[in-house]
C-alpha cells in the first residue's frame, strides 16, 4: 500500500496538470480523499488527487511526500513513465530515502528501469553523507524562533494564531514543518495548549535554551550506535516546541524532538499538566536517550505489517537500543509497574497482538491512572528485544536482526520471551 512518509521541467508539467484540476478544496479534505481513494485501490484517481495535494501542501517536505506517494500510485496503476517522473520530482524536493525506495513493493515494477536506478542513485549520494555521525547537526534554531514568536504573542494575544503561523511555522526549519504536519496539525490546537499552560511555558525558556549545550552527549550516543550497527545513518536532529502530544518522532528529514516535553528540572511548575503529562515530562539529562530512540525509528526497517505486535516491537527496540547506546531508557518509568505485573500484561497483550488496534497499548494517554501507566506496549516490545539480544551469541548480529525484522511473529518466537516468562 502507498506509504505516507514522513518523511525543473518535470516539476512544472506535474504542477500545471494538478493546478488545472485543483478546486478550492480544504487541504484536510483533500488529504482525506487521497486516503479513501488509496484504500479503495483506485490508483489512477489517487495519483490525480496526489498531484493536487502536492501543489496544495504549504511545505517542501510535504510536497515531496505527496509526489513520492503519487509515484507509488502511478506504479500500481500501471503507468511507469508517470511514476518515474513523480519519483524524480520527489527526489529533487528532498525525498532521499534510497533504501526505502528499493524496498517499497509499490515501486517493484520500476526497479529494473534505468530511470529508477538514476533517481535512486541520486538518493544514494545524499544518504551516503549520513553515514558519519559527526555530520549530523543538532538544529535548535526553531526554539529561538518560538521564543521570539512567544514574546510577540504576549504583546498581542488576540492575534496569537496568526503570529505563530507567520513567525514560527512559516519561518521554521524543515524539521519543524515536518513536525507540524505529523503532530501539531493545527495552529488553533497549538495556541490552546499554550493558553492552558501559561506558568509552565514561562518557566521552561532557560531549560529549552540549554539544549544547544548537549551536543557532545547526544553525539556520543551516535558514535556508540555506529560501533554496534555500522549501517546506521545519522540525519539532523531538530528540536522544536510543540503542543504536548508528541515528545519525538522521525521524518525523512531527520529526528524531531519536542523540546518542551524534554526539559524538566526540579523547579519546573507542574500544576498545569495533567497526570500523563506530568509522568511523561522528561528530565533534560535524559535527552540523549530520547534522541537515540528517535534515531532508531529513522533507521529501522519499514514494514506494512499493521499489527500491534509490530508496533510494540518497533517502539520497544527504540527504547532497548537507546538504553544500549546511551545508558538511558526513555520509558524507564514503565519498568516499576510492568516488572511487577509482567505476566498479566503479557497475557492481555497476546489477546490483541495480532490485531491492528494499538489503542490500549501505544498512544493511549487517556488510560493513564495513578496506579497504572499508559503506553505499556513500549515495555512489551522492549522485553521482547531484550530477550532476543540476550539469546544471541553474536551481539552485533543481534542488533542488525532487531533493526531489520521482516517477520514479527518469527522474531518473537526466536526471542524465546514468552517461554522464558512462563517459567519465571
């Protein structure tokens, strides 16, 4: 199925065709139409809609994603020439995930063509620059942009949304713009979060500005990952201020970290945070572990497996390898509760792990209570990966296996996690 990643003459031709068909349709409605059309496997129609979306998207990386998805749709529709043209446009706009393009089944019909090899070859050259951990930049310019906008809003709160749009999002880095598309999604919701936490945001400014001083600790984790997984790639890390719905994620441009969720110090006021927010407000000292977690998401093998088992293992491997490379598990808070209830957690998880609903295990903040934390899928995935690593005699090969899973049930079986838990 076509993937929504997040991550010249040809451009002009595609753009003109899309503009000719684009009515004044709200972007959210257009995206929803694209999704429905893809799910219905009406690939020619989807390709046309994706051309419209590519023109309508406000940010460069979102345009690149739309053209990449258009390439997939054209390929699945049996239109290789149009698919190759869209793929080339995506690459010129910054879509450079060569390894993913080669693995993507949607593009299988294109792989033997010289044009595919030429475009992916250009991607290879960009990806090659990511092999050295010393080349990764820690981008904190969006934090500075946010505080400038924040000060302007303080003088004119009635126009907060327009100010943040103009002074923060529109001027932001590719990472911030990806984070907006993936997580923030709405300036109105962004402003609502700010309005609900005035004391909190007033207090955290100096903590967020200290992030720029943590480059050595974060790069040390990159170097360790390179040692145990030589194939690793190291894109830029973008630190942004979000709306408290994601501490971090990854896109085609790199790792994206919500700085306002990762800057806790003992004097930070917490009264405006709800239970989940308080429990997930991370100490500044743990930032290298969080960055390492997102780094794993950037390099782990892509999969179309929709199962909860895949979701839990992919999150758990990020925590496990973050701990292995930095000494810090970003979700260590889960360990105390989960360690005391591991068998019952596993029994409940096995009832849902083959299904596609993750709602009781990952991203389930509304289920957080004082007695039981949310996001226990991370713990389950962590324990499966830990067990696989412990079983392996060749630890470097084990890391490679963890990052390149093709069959998640088979990986679980090889980990021997379930049988070892049963005899504890």
